[in-house]
C-alpha cells in the first residue's frame, strides 16, 4: 500500500519560507521571503487534512481548488498542480505574494481551527507558479479559434487583466486602455517591490501581449479618447478603472508642502524601481530619506508607505491610527513586518491639523474606543485636552480611496452610480444599466482586495461571452 502523503499536520509543524532579517531587508526593495525548496514545499503541502468541506476553498474569492493542488504538490506533481491552480486564477503567483491569506484561505483552515497551525497555502501557491515559470510551463494562452467580436477594457489593473485573459482564450479581440505608461494598475505602481517584485507583474503583461491583447497606454478616457468612442469601436466594454481619488482630510495645514498622498508617494517609489526619472523623488518631495515620517492610516496602503519610508532611509517612521491594534483593518502579518523593520505605531491617535509650510509637525488628538457603531465596531472618541504635536518632515496620507465621478468625467449620464459614487452593476453578471457595458473591481465594490478584482474580472468576462453569443444569435435571425 502506498504511503499516505497527506494528513501530516500532527507530526509536521507549520513552517514559512525563511524571512530575511529586518536589518538586511531594510536596505533594499527585494521581496522579504525566500522561496520554498521543493522538499519543504512538499512537506508543508502534506500537512493538509484533505477535509470533506474545504473552508479554505469556500473562503477564497476565486474558489481555488486548494486541497487538490496541495495534494499534487505533496506528491511532486508540480506541473499538474500549476495547471489546476491557474484554471481558476489568472495570477496565482501574485495572489500567493499579496493576498491576506490570514483573513481568507489560511484563516479558515480546518486544522487551524482544530488547534494546529494552518497550512502555508500562500507560500505553496507562490512556489507552484514560480516553479512553472522557471520550467517554461507558462505559455501564452492562444485561442483555438479567433472571433470577430471585440471588447474594450478600461483599466489595466488586476480586474481588467483577468477579464482580458479569459476573453482572449475564447478568441475575442481585446483592447485594454489605461492612463498609466505601464499596464498593471496598482500591481505595478501601488504595491511596493518588497511585496511584489515588478518583473513578476511585467511577465504576465508580456504573456497577455503574446496572446494578442492590445494595450493602449498613456490614455486617459474622457480626455485622450471619449467613452463614446470606445463603446462605438467595440461590441462590449468593461469598466475596470479602480478607485484612485484619495479621501480628503479637512484640517488646518492640509495643503502644506510635505503633506502628500499615499498613492503619489508609492507611485514615485515604484517608478524609481523601474529606473524612471522622477523629479518629485529627486527633489525630496516624495522621498523619505533623512526625514521624520508620519503615515496616517491603518490599512494595507499605510503599511506599504511606512515600510517604503524605512527603505528610503527615513530617520524615524511613525504610524498614526485612530483605533487599537486589534481593530486595525490592515493585515496583521504586514503590521508585524513593519514593527520588525522599525516602524513605531501610535495607536488611538488621529491628526487634527498640520503645523508649518513646509510641514514641521502633526497636531495629534488622542482617542479612545467608545460605543460600537452599526456594524458592531467600536467608534473612536476624542480625549479632550490630550492633544500634542508630533514632529514630522514628511506626512503621508493613507486614508483610503474614493471613486471618481465617471459619468461626469466621461459625459455619460446613462452610467448609473450608487450613493457611494461607485458604478452600479449587477452583482452576478457585472452588467451596468448601459447595454453591453460591464463594470468590475474597486469601481464597483469600493477599495477592496486584488483577489476580488480578479474574481470579478473573470466572472464579467464569462458574462460578456454570453452577451456576445446572444447578440450573434439575434443578428443571425
């Protein structure tokens, strides 16, 4: 009888790929985790209990077939594991790097809930696909038959790219329009290289180009081309713009030099990593070197900012968040990494204004958690008389993002929005009120996770294929 390769969680402890020492990793923007060796990946995959109801799969927005590709990895069947992994996920190696597995698949692992530590699903997922790239198993997804219909996709972020992949596999002609000079959206310019090295993203863009996806870059819809021109050129259109409008803070001194937005700051850093000339970085406006840095916010974007500032050579980096650590929306793993790297968190504090122009300090209010709000989350309250000034030479605002007013920017009144300003689209089909126009990702959900954008993009692509087929049938009658 063959030896059972799984169910080893009792004898084998959870183990992550080796994390580089903080003193070393603070000096560069390389990814902080090493790669699993094959034997280690097989060992960790073998901890899976192969449970009858795989909550890891249920709680994954893509419903990845996690237990099966863990089994294949444990048995050394890596090519099969990759093929199964990419069947449900356009970018498994990206999700393996940046998904908050502690809140999704790993956080719902059965053995974790039974008193054993969770399977290292994300690290194994990353290992599988990196191995596939190394061995040449990842090839352009060329269609078997070309179709005449075309689809225009506005936005080259994860949602738009995932949809482009599915549509091209089906033979549809796809053109992706994006405002930036490189495709990838936040994968390229919003997430630092120490979490997602840029060659990992660029090789996926190249794979899509080799499959026949056309990219129109440096193209701002509403300025360089009208929305009506795009809908007129294509049989269907997908809106996947994301949300890029920073949430404002109404406070004295908010417009002072040295008070900057998170996305501007991260984009400048990522452009530098590509070797681009960035005047705002060279001048110091978007560079933390030798500065006292204060980052305001508690999400993953704030964590990206504080960890970037450390690597740029800031003299100190502090993060202000109005709730306590237990109520922080960002990944606890990211908070731990930031603390290891020297970031100081000042819990239950909020900015009340800024002193100086250029900025010299942040006026800080101390907070306490009061009564729960409608969601059950405790609302922060100001502690009167406990204000103080926190010295700062650079303040990064990471308060989240809101949708742009697309109906106005695109002169398209028929495009309906919700009371939050997001595009109104059917939850299942992703169709908007405009015939043949669909919308996915953050522009529908509000600021959310990359994995949800990928899920939405793949789902919308299938809805678009159904729409194109129905249009063909009607045309033929």
